[in-house]
C-alpha cells in the first residue's frame, strides 16, 4: 500500500462515535443557542373564593360574610378602645395624690366619751384610730382581708374579668339584675369606690355626707366602667401594698369605725397590729355588711361570719389546719367596754346637748369626759329589765324611762327605753313630753311653804266644783273617790289628794305656783285654770327629775348636765370653762325646801302614803308618785341624801296603762334601781327640817278652803308623834 511513510494512529471505534450513539454517525454540529432572556414572574391572581358546595354552603354564605365584617370592625374598635382606656388610666394615674392624703378623708370627726372615772363607754361620729400600713398591721389581718375579698389581688391588674363573669352568673341565677348583688369587684375597684373615683365631698354640692356616700356606692354600667378605668390608674400609680393600705384605712367596719385600726380598738380594745387570727377573721368578715355583722349588734352572727373567713384562710394556705381549728374553737369576743353596751341613751343626750361644733358637727377628734357612773347606769338598766320580765305581761308594748342625778344636776344614769343597747333611738327620758299628774303637786306645796304656810295647815277635802266660762261645771274627784274632810297639807300630799291640792293652788295663787314650777325648770305652757294643780301640763322626765333635785339641794334650780370636760385628741388643754355644777338661781327659801322634803318622806314612809313600794330599810327617802287621767302616764320621783331618781312608765301612743299607778310599777322600778345604787354605802340623812306644831288655839278659814285649826288636837298628836319618831332616827 502506498503511503507517505507517516504512521497514523489506528482508528478506534470509541473515538469515532460518541458513546450512546448506538454506533451511528453523529450529525452535523449545531451552533450553541443563546440563553433566553429571563421573563418577569407573572403575578399570581388572587384565589377565587371557593364556590359554595351544595345547598348548605349557599345557606351559610351570608353568615360567613357577616362574620368577616364583624371581625374587621371589632379588632379595630377593640384597638381604639384599648388605647382610650390606656389614655384615661394614665390620666387618672397622673392625678393620684400621695397615699397619706387618702387614708383619712373624713368630713366628720370622732367623739369618744368617758365616764366620771375616765373609762371609755361610748363612741360617736366617725372613729379613725390612725394610719396603718400592710407592714404595721398583723399579718393575720392582711391575709384575712385578701382571702375574703380578693384572693388574686397580687396577680391581677386591678380588674378581674373572671370575677366579674362569676358575679354576673350568680346574680342572674339568684333572680337579680346582672349588676345587682355580687359585684365581682377587686380590692382595687373597691378602693376606687371608697375614694368615690376621685370626686371629693363638697358640702355645697351634696345635701349631706350620707347622700354623697350613697351616690358613690351607686352601681350602674357607666359607673362600673369608670370604676374599672380608675382602678387601672391606681394600679399604675401605686404598688399593691399601697392600694391595700388605702383600703385598710378607708373601709367602714360598723359602729362608726373607719379603718381597721379604729375597728380593732372599738371591738377588741387592741391595736390592729395585735389582733389574732380569730379577731382578724371577724374584722374581715365585717366588710360585706358592716352594720349588720357588727359584733356590738349581734356577736353570734359576727362569730359565724368569722368562721367562714377562717375557712377561706385555711383553704388558701394562710393558716394551718390546727391554727384554723384553734381560732374556731376560741372565737373573738368583745372587750369589756364594748360588751357593756350601756349608756347609749346618755351618750346620745350628751351629743345633742353639747356644743354643736364639738359634738354633732365636729371635724376634730374630740374626747369628752361625762358625769356618767357606769355602776349606776348598769343598776338602772337591770332594774328596768327585771321588773318588766317579772311583773309585766309578756308581749306588752309599754315603755319606761329612768334618770338618776345628783342634787346639782349631774346626770349619773339615763335609760330612755326598754332597748337599752339602742343608739340614736327615741329617748323617752329627754324627748317624750308627757302629762305629769300628781308628780306636779310638790311645787304647789313648795309655793305655800315659801309663803310661810305651815305644813300642819288644814285643807277641806270635800266635793267642790269650779265654773268654767263656756263649759259645764268642773267637779274633780280624788283618786279613791272619797272625801276626808279637813286634812293637813302633810296628809294631803302623802295621800295625793286632788281637792286639797287644787284649793291650795287657788289660795296661794296659780300665777305664783306657775312661777315656782317654771323656776325649777318645768318650762312650757302650764295650764291656765284650776287643773294646773293636777299636773295636766307636760314635761320630760329629765326636767321633772332636775326640778326635784332643786328641792333636795335646798331650793335652787339646777340645769341638768352630763359633760364636764372637752378636749381635742392629743391636746392637753380643755376647751370648757369651769361649770357652775349645774346650780342656778334660788327659787324658794331653804327652810321651805327642807320642810317640803320632810313632808315628802310621808309619801314613802307614812301610813296611807302612795310611795310605800319605794321604801328601803335604813334609808330616808322622800318622793312623790303621779298618775294621769286614765293612767296614760305613771311617775315616781324620789330622792335620798345623794341621788334623785325619776321613773316614768307609759305607752308611746298614749294608750292607758292597765292597772298601773305611779305608786305601783314605777315605784318598784325606782326601788330596784336604788337598792343596787345604795348597796354597800353608808346611809346619808336627808337635809330636812321637821316643822313645829302650831298653837292649839284659833281658827282661820280662807276663801280657798285652807284653815289653820288648832282645836283638832287628836289629828295633830298623831302627826307630831310621827315627827318625833323620825327625828330620833
């Protein structure tokens, strides 16, 4: 084979044909294609809403559309509302004052009353014991409040939706409106309400503080919304403990107590930092209904409520089982002062009769020292209750009142009705104007004695009539419907005979009798006619008792008083001038008063005297009974050498008493009282003068029927012998 001599590489099939060609000859080589330009991504069309499937889908289509619309609006409105609430909350937070300015914003001050020895016996006004904090009170008290009122207090932001929903459910289930009854309020919300949502009391804008507080407690949807916003503001401005501090100081806990310090002192006589679990539970239990649950009103109810609080404290881990059991086994009781519940009528009278700006309308905390003797007060209260339980039929609505005072007008005890624990109640000793009946007669005899008439002067006790212009003749009767002929003034007074009293009044002159009675304190419109002598005019028991005190002290009028010293709390300086012991001007001569006192001893000690039931062995007692027409009023007023005690009995609606006279149950109540008052004391003689018997000659008869007849020696001998016997005692 021809060739050029150069060697050529042998052909290799693998090189001639690419692998995978199946041995085929490759085709002509193509030019490389240019890369295609990148196309812009196409926007995806919004997915078309799924077409409803079937009949059900078409039915639900409108509702789905409405739900989407509601959601679109609601989240936007919710956002706007949240922003508005946040704005107002921060606004309120910026306005919040320091907590020290909020703990005591009372518009009235307090009045604390002590007896004549300095022992506290009554509280009035709004008591505030001083600021306390969560750090200074007993931990038991703090835990009891949180466990009872808001167990999630330290975890929520001022409002509790769960609590509100639960309260609404309970209210609806119990048949009330959703906002009536349970409020579901947190402690923060309750504090906001106590602060009246930041609106201060303005006496020009509100009829009274009570009206202001009622408005603050109103529950409406708008107020609940404002309360919630204000509560959020408080949560921003204050810490939890600061909010609780305000709550502990501002809460009302019954019996005039504002704040837990005042309540602890009022009920238990201890500070809020000393209360034990049982006492703490009782105080916390008052928050729901302070007046109803107050232990001074119903101790058993307060203890039952405290037992529930102890259970909550145990459930929430604040007390161990043994601590809770011990507290339940030894429930809280009142202090001795709080338990006495005495002197309520007396305290009310002091508040009414004292200076207005330091009692009823005080803005200061005032300490008043009074004339009250708590032993005498207790004796009077027990005497009244004992006689009614023992001698008055069950279910009777009859009432009674007692006043005990010294000869200078210092009131030592006062009972204004059978409900001895009442406060602010109608006081029958000071407010009831009642006809005095024969209890008025001593002032007729006082007038006669002041005119130098003799107690032995004889008065004709015989049927007598008086002509009244424009009316038929008036022919009064004696109580026993009998007439005894000539009787001495001594016998006439002792037996409370009507005809001699009228004749004597007419003889000495009605105007003079009226002046003497007015001078001794029986003010008002005294009867103008002869009936003046029978006590048809009205008076209060307090005024009648003070008038008799004028007889005991020798003829000088007295002004009954119960207040001896008044000071602002913390200020040692007294705000009262020295009082003239109640003694006023002289009304009758001392000798006339002393003779009248001796005559009045015959009412109690003499044969036929109407006050025999008041007799106490070993004691000289002078007094006078009184019974009005149809027995609508029954009185007995008597005195020893130390005390004057007046008793009235009757019905509030002026119904006649059944079988009661002044010498009956009132005299019995008088004796029951004075037996305890005088127990253990040395008998004090009465300041009295035994008059000399008149000479045994001469007869003098006056137009009024008063005669001095020395010829009736047999009658006078009996009187003289009685006088001598009394003088030797």
